[in-house]
C-alpha cells in the first residue's frame, strides 16, 4: 500500500510499504477513505517529537471502511462498516478506561516503549497512532489501510449518508476542542478567551458557545483564522496589534476572562523577549517547549477562573508563573483528549445539525500529495486551516 512516512525534519515521503495485518483478535483492518494533517503532526514535521524512526507511517486523524475483523471484535464490527477512529488507543477495560479517562489507558502502549514516555512525562503514555515509538510505535492512518487496535472499543460506526468531511474530525480535533471547553466548567454567560485560532482553537470556540458561554474572545494574528473565529460569533484580538492582557482586562471590566484556553501548544510565537529566549532554548534542547501562550493565559485569567490546555506540550519548560496560578486560585486542567467519551455525544450534535465540522477544511489533496500538504500547512497558516488527504484519489 501507499503511505506517508517520516524521514527527518521537514522530510515526509509517500512510499510503498507492507499492508497491515490482523495481529491480535480485537484488531480490525480499515481501508482509509479520508485522513487529515493535524497541528500536532507539525511537531513531528519540525522534529520536536522524540523516538521517531525513519520510515514510520504517520497520521492519527483517519476514517474509512472496515475490510477485515479479528474474532475478538466481530461482535462489534463487520466488513463494510464505515467508521471513525479516535487518535488515542484505549483497551476499554483498565482502571482508567472504566472511568472514561481513555487517553490514560494502561494497556494500549507496549511496555517496551514506556520507559521513554515515563522519563519525559512522568508516566507511561497511552498508545497513539503514527506518533512515535514513545506512544507505541503504531503505524498511522495517512495511508491506504491501517490496523485498528482494540477495534471493538476504538472504531465508531458512521450512519449512512453522512459524508466523511462532516465526521472525520471526531477522530481528534472536535473532541479536543470540546474537552477544552468542558474542562472550563463553563457557567451560562461566562467569558472564555481562546489562544490560537487553528483547527483545535476553532472547535474550542464553537464548543464554548455550545456549552453556554456568553462571550468568546479569540486571539491569533492570522487574518483568515481570525475571520473564521468571528464567523462563529467570537470577538477577536490580533496579538500583533494589541497588548493581549490589557485588551482582555479592558473587555471584561477589569476582571479578566472567566476561563482561558491555550489551543496553541509547544510552538507558540510572539513579539516578546521571553519568547525569543524560549525559541533559542528549544533549538539547543535546553527546553522543549515555548510556553508563551500558556503563561499569558494564566496571567490573564480572572481570580478563581479556569485555565484549560488542549495545546500539545512535550517535556520541560521554565519561567512558569506558578505564583499567579496559586495566588489567583486558578483551576488548571489539561491532557490528551478522551475521544471515546465524547464521540457519541458529538456525533449526535452533527446529526442534529447543531454543527458542521467541515467548515475548517481549506484544502483537499490526494494522499500522494501529502508532503505538499505538510509544507502548505506549515508554511501558509493564514491560508491553510486544515488539509484533508484522500487515498486513491487522482493526482492533478
């Protein structure tokens, strides 16, 4: 089959690789009909994710048609089922999965890889598709076919007649934006500030409004992304044009937002000397993250408010405003998304016409043009909000 593989910084290739096989009874093989490039895939593209091996198949946002089912998953799936597959792999039966903390699954990451994750993050991570050997070394879904692990728990059927584009983002960015808002414990009428108007930020904005926020203030500097946020009902701030903290304090009558969401993550940029130091340290591996957006969210949030972090961070940092976090009595919630918890609810929102997630798509390309899609998404973030790849599509 054909698949997108990683070969180093900014070196993605489409190669012919072996077809996936059923390995365990609960596996299924899915023919991928749509897959997408995620913002966190850019961390791989920029070579910030450790334990990647040359030739690894990437991608964790994918859906398709079941073509083969192991005997242990046959009670839940059959050949021909259309399914979406969450990016995080859950066994469904461990202590964490029984409590719907699916991204903390104890069984989905092979033990041989866990030492790296434990060293970097303090605890072994759950398995993820196409996201390094630290998270299991599983082949990703930017491919023609993919092996789905614990398929009876991790493959959600899609009703007939619903196009891929409406449900594809249930695999990651819609549940991630929804959980980011859910972590804010939004009360009716709350003001929520969202840093980053990329795909996750866009879904966090819409999720906050659907969960009852009275105002959402979106912060970015890309005009197209700000306009997309505005079209959802958000007020917008261009951080190149205003001092964000001062603007937020003024817009909230001197108090600050009730909740702040950092939808940027480890590669935040800004016109601040501390952020320049972040970039230098990141390049020489003295720090792994640029946490400007995270720091600013903490400093801007009102006392007693909530800070939610769906943006991906990867290791250690410094200059963290722990004093503000403590003295303002802030509640901080973060973590990889428990997609399996949210997918049924969000699927129903789509079916009820409450939201059409396809709004975020700016580019659709054949899988063979995947490397072009990565470069486009990386280099042209104003024009490119989301790239969807179609295996088997004709190259134009």
